[in-house]
C-alpha cells in the first residue's frame, strides 16, 4: 500500500470475511521507501506485527502502529483455505 508520503502509522485494522480471521495468517511490514514507477527493484521492508489471536466471524484484527515514518505498508496473508460459506471466494 503506497501511503504517498512518509506517515506515522498509528494502527492497522483488518476486517475479516467469515472465519478467515481464525484460519489465515496475517503479517504486516513497512518501508520508508516507495517504488519508483520505472523501477522493478524490491523495497526493503521491516516486520511490524502479526495476527496472534483468532477473530470471530466477520471480526476485526487491530495491530498497534510504530514510531518510525512509513511510505509503504505490505500485508501478507498466508494459509489460504476455502471459505466457510461454500461460496468459493
């Protein structure tokens, strides 16, 4: 996520669909850099947090922010699985 300028991130909130908040993993990373439009190079990201507690149906995960300014934020989701409603989403 390009924040367009260096910002202080006070929190990250993620709204989960169904029971994904208890079955998927979530990790948050940040970078002070932004990718130039003509660049294909990788940014250097710092780990900032991860989902620790399971969340109920359609619940929220909130992670604390950090003091250093960030220009880019990356959310990594893991452990993909079929949705609990059988809708194949």
